[in-house]
């Protein structure tokens, strides 16, 4: 049985999310939702020396949104804030190894949007159009 | 134009709907999103084509041949719709864009003139956003109060609340005939009796009933009724507001401008007679004519046949859905008390994931809050999936759907 966008890896991250929960002494926390699905993602970051030291996420919603957020937490750990700011849609799709299609792309990008909201918030910088338009 | 069908011949009907031959993701399309919008028969598609090819003209003003033909066809459509819902008079049919606009017309034109501070507007918890938000706006503006009749566990309106909430302060009761989420068919006659006792009016949102069953406006005795052409095989952009002429006569216009005036002077204007008073500007002429042909199509099949077929397929789907572990269906258990709308959840699979998996199988279903957030909140369910049927759907399609649900269940809970 194969389902194009519900590959085993997506379902595995959905059922057993990595880096799920709260981060004690987080430096910044951000939360957003996707009104279409009602997906909610919260990200908590510990930042040190311009780098993401640690990260946890919490959320509720469809498999695509939750799995992509969880996968994202793994790759951003150790990355510089500038590198995170430079990430885009293609990075997330590559990470997930699927193309969710136009109706579900916002589900996949919610995690990235929230990470970016957290980074911009931490830096005290205005949210860019690029970030607003992710979801 | 359409062949008269004694009993239902679904394969024959399917031939009339070109889109049903489409494949989606390599699979034959199974269209189970009819509550959102229905597909269109070739008769309607060709009517639009013919109108634009042969007699496109603006109506009610030209003296030339094309204008005459277009005007006649447009007004014939109005007559067909009046007969279809058994209105007293043709002038009780006002063309609008959709059910939403029909409800807004009443909320603005009747509502602004008749609702005062302290008045009550009674709705039900199962209303579509289109039958909530216009009344919220009106109530906020006038300092009126909104009250919602709630439902029991099976999705029926609570009798005690009907009789408690509709009282001497109530000015209008706005109620859906059939729920687009639960499928519940509400007993409108009971509501009109309760409301009229206190002199309150009743607006029926018939968006989900007129396409699927015989609806008799005179028998229901409702004061206004709203529905959309696109859910009943007609084109998008055309809808109907029915209203008793005694109310229409006393109401000020909603939109103003060309087509709806008798005379205009620099000092003021006077309105045309019904129903034109409520039809400002050039209307959706092709849309109205197309809707007339959709009505012909439905009458030829007969609304009893449509409803019977949908009861049959809904009953079959409900029975088969009970075979699936963890599947929860919302709404009445008895098929006789519902239209062909089945909302459900499968275990903890998010409704959007389920819709995506169905889409991969070529099956179109709906997922989300279905424009009924107050109902979702009341039921404490964030999202649901919904399969909704029409005359061209078959039990074989339901079988494919059931297999796909089973597949989704296994994928998420191996
Ligand atoms: C019960 C009900 N009322 C109103 C509407 C609004 O219809 P439209 O969007 O065509 O105005 C719908 C359609 O979704 C509906 O199901």
C-alpha cells in the first residue's frame, strides 16, 4: 500500500514527534495557526551566540503540519539565526521528501513560519513579507 | 429536452454529466462533495452556450429581437422556479447571486426597517455562517438579541428550546431546512406555527433542501426562503430569494440603481414593481436561464425520485461505514430524517489528512469546519470530513469510498 504524501517517514514523525514538548528556560517562544486546517504550532527556542542551541515544539493538527514541524526542529538545532532566516519552502519540501500539492502546502510550511517568527522576534526585527506569506 | 424517467436510471443520468467521465490521479472521479456544489448536466451547459451564441442581450429595455428573446427566457426561468417551490406568484421570486446574498437582502432591507433595540432574532446552532453573520451584524447595529436553538445528541432541534426561545419579543426566526453538516431535516412547519403565533417571521435557508427534495414554500408557510442555483445543477452566480409578496411590498430596496427604478428625477426616485424592485443592475441573465433548465432537469427526474435515491445511497453508506473501526458519524441515525450528507471522523486522523488520502483515490470529499463553526464548537469537534451525494452517485462508488477509508485507517493505525 502506498500513499504519495503519507510516506512512512511522515507518519512516523506524526505518531512519534521528535522534540515535542516544552523547553525549560527558552529564550523565545512563538505560535501561529493555519485557519484553513486549524493546525496550531508553537516553537520554543534556546539561543546562544547567534545559534539555536535547543528547540521544542508543540502543536495540534494534521499529519503534514505536525510531521514537518518536528522534522524542522531536528535540522535547525545548531544552525545560525541567519541560516534559519534564509530557509524557505524548498528546504522544507526537501526535508519531507514529498510535494504536498497546492492545497496542503500551507500545512507543510506552518512550522517554518513559526520558527522564523521566533527568530525575528528574538532579534527584535520586523516580520518580513516573505514570512507572512509562508502560510 | 430531457427524457422523462419513470424510475431512476442512474447510468443514463450519469451520461448527462460530462465531468463524471474525468479521471483524478489516474482514478475515475468519485464526486462526493455535492453539498458544496453540484455538477452540471449537459442540458445546462449547452443552455449557457446557446444563450451567448444566439440571443445574448440586455433584458427589460431593448426593443430589438435579441432583447425580447433574452427577456422572455429570463422571465420563463422565474416562472419555472416559482412553480418548482410552489410560490403563490411569480413576483415572489427574486434573483440574487446565491443563498448568502438572499439572506443578506432580507437582513438589510427587511431587518434595518423592522428590528429595534431589545427585539429578538432566533437562529439555530446548526446554521451555516451565511445564516448567522448577517443577523449578528444586524443585531449589533440595532441592539437586538440573538438566540440559538440547540440540538440533542442525534442532531435534532430541541423541542423545549423551540418553544422556550420563540416568544413575543421574537421578530424573525432564521433556520436551515437541512443542515449542511448533520444532514438533519428540520420540521419547518412546526417552526412557522410557533413563530407566527407571536407575529414573528420565518426565513428558511433552503440551500441544502431545494436541490434534494420537494420543497413547497406555501405549505411550509415560511416568509422568506433562500437557495443557490449552483447546488442544484445550475450555474454559479445565480440564487433565489423567495418572499411572500406582502413582505416584499413593504420592504425598501436593498441595492439601488438601474433596472429597479420606475422613475428617477434629481429630487428622488420611485421603485419598480415586484420583483424588479430588488434586482438592481444587469442581472446574471445566462445564469437565471441556466437555472431554469436545471429545474426542468430535476422536475423530469422528479424530486421524489431524487430524494428516494439519496435516502437509499445514504442508508447504504451509513451501514457500510459502521464496518470501519473508530469511525464516528454525526447527525440523525434514521435516513428518513436526513438529506444525503454524512459528516464523520475516523479515529484521530485529521479531516484534512483524510481528504488528501481520498483525493489520491480520485474521491472528492470535504473537510474542515464546513462554515458552521458555532456547531463545531457546540459539538466540541475541531474538524469533520463530509461525504455528500446527488442523483448521479452510486453504491459502487460508496464501495470504493469504504475501501479508501479502510486504507486510510490502516495507514494511520497499522
Ligand atoms: C446550509 C447552507 N446555507 C447557505 C449556504 C451558502 O451558499 P452560497 O455559498 O451559495 O451562498 C450553504 C452552502 O455552502 C449551505 O450549505
